[in-house]
C-alpha cells in the first residue's frame, strides 16, 4: 500500500466522528478539518495520500477547494474522494470535472465504507452502488448517527463518576434496547436489555458487572457498523395478510402505478390499474378487488372520491397531499378508509393496506359529547408530549399528560378519554402492556388507542393491532396528519 494517511474534510462533527470510528482500526494516519480554511492549514504540514472531501462545506464548497488543491504541484499524488449526499449522474460528473478521483454517497454505508476507502488507497476503486432516495437511506443515516452517539455515551458511562448513576444508565440502556434492533443491530438490543435487567435487579449498581456488560455493548456497537446492508424482508404478518390479494389502482399515472405494483409484488399480491370514474366507484367496478388504492392528487381521483358512495363496502386507501385528504373523506362513518400522505415510502404503503385488510371490526362512530373531547397523551419524552398538545389544539380537545405506562393506565381509568395516544416504548410498563390492560377492562375496552411508534417499526405496529390498537402515528410526525388521524376518533358536539 502507498501513503496511508487520510485527511477528512467534513463540517458535520457527527459524520466526521463516524468516518474516524469506521477507519480507526485500519492502520491509517487520520487527520480532520471542519472547514476549507482549516483543511488548508492542516495541509501546510501534512501530505495525505487521500482526502475525503465533503461537497457541502461552509463558505467555499468542497469542489471549489478541490480545484484549488489540484492547482498545487505538491498535491499531484493525493487522491481526492468526494463525499456527496446526492449521487445523480450529473453530480458524479461535476465531482470528476472538479478534480475528484471518485465519490462516496451519503449516508455512508458503514458495512462497505472501509473497503471502499482501501480501494482508493490501493488505486483500485470499486464501483459505487447508487441507491438514492429509498428507505435504506433513512435507516442507514439513523444507524450511523446511533453508532456515533452510543459509542460516545458508552465511553462516558464507563468513566468512574458515571458508573453509579443508576437513572442515567437505565435511560441510555432503555433507549438502545428500543432502537438498535430497528437499525439492524440486534445484538445491541439483546445486550442492552440484559444490562438493563442487571441494573434494575439491585438497589445499588454492581459497578464491576455493569462495566463488563458495557464493554460488551461497545464491542457489539462497533461490530454493528460492519454488518451488511439492511435486510428489508417484510414481516410475515404483512405477507400473510396481503398474499394473493387483488388490488385496484385508480387515478395513478403509469410511473407511480408501476412503483406500487413493484412494491406489492414483494407481498405476493396482484395489482391492476383501473379508471377513476367521475361518477364515483361502484360495487360493479370494484367487486373483483379486495382493496382499492385511489390517487386523490389527480383530478380524476379527487372527483371520483367525492362522488363515491360512503356505503361502498370495500376498503379504500386514499393517497395524496394533506391538503386534498379531508377529515370527511376518511370519516369513520364511511366504509373502511385510510389515508397515505405524500411523499410516502413502501413500508407505510404495505402496513396501511395490511391494516385495512385485517379482520379487526371497524369501530362505531364516536358518540356525541356535551363538553370538549378528552385526549390522554402517554409519552415519557416531555418535548414530544408538548408537540402533541400543540398539534391537537385545532381539534378543540382537552389534553391530559402521562409520563409512564402505569401513570397512563391510571389516568385513562380516571378520565375515560375519547382517545389515548400511546407511546410504544416507555419505561416500566410499555405501551403494549397498557393497551392489553385497557382492552381487558370493560370500562376502557372501547376507548380508541392510537400508537405512537418510531419510523419503520412495522413489528410494533402489527403487534399493536393484534393487541387492539385503533391506528398508529410514526415519529417524527407531521402535526397536520396527526390532527387528521386523531379527529377521526373524536366525538361530535351535541347540537
């Protein structure tokens, strides 16, 4: 191998730390810079074999800095690799024209990044896989952030002053157990739960045992960075519900209809494009389908929906912007309806279709009420709780807050709300336990429960439905969509 020194020019400290973590055991001499000016200062005394250059830098762009460096004779033997969050063909050409020797797409694929860097060091660059814009990008970015943040926190928890901080330990372990498996690092989830149980089992922290467990967590987090790309196999519950079903696509253009058809192929079901008649969908038009997906964003689809009889006894998934999907269109007084707001991803489409086709009976229309509707919000994160309250102001409902599962259960039995918004991951009694307890109590069995769950946790959503959940909202949530979903379960005011 040639010059094994690398300069990382990246203004995002988390991305910079991620690169350093991924390359820490590769034997490189690593330096870093947060700005073009700092990079030029480092290069005055440091002659790297490779520069990893972020394209988006403050002030002078990474490509402008590359052009400047290429004009310097002393930089002739240095390879410059662009780090870009785009990855379109013209972006690749712009990087090459500026003097870069190649590019690596963001978010970084931690499993292949060390080998890709090594290939540039060896002057044997490998082709860059370009999978821009799909759900893998979201998961990859979340996992990268998780690796950096969790390694930093593990190091802090291993310090003498933090080893006996029981609340901090439990908070960190609970969070890691809840998110790591979602990000494909299942060993970290298992180890975090094991360590959490260890800390909870004693009144005082067993420092030696906890240290040993934290060291194992650190090893598993580092190992998680090198696991292969995410396995996006569908949960078996979704496949079981959708397999063999016939789905009508109404009001979609050819390109989007093809995209939906490809997604549905994964669930072993069949799709067929049909017209969205201006007089509305009729029983005869939809009799051969188990579900219809109707595009509300098109003129034909919007007109078709407004004219479709509320009594049409066929599940319909409405797709469109928040502006064109009204509370009336998805009212619980109509036949089974749900909505999917744009932009949407494939997992959300599949889960929504699965929910509509599930055997759970549709809830009756909410009763009338004299005063304002009552909503209980159960979430241990005060910031999320405050956002929920602010978002629900437009409904005119009165909100009550609970910070734990036990507190939520007691508050629901006291208030008997119209809707409970229930976070899945809470300390002690989690959302599933709360939901199971409510459904087993005749007094609370019919209260609408909307789960609040992290994005892409399909297993949580499906488990929630099996426990009796009415709907779900993913974090991060959109306030308008939140209001629209909750409004479907609120009572009418007495006239």
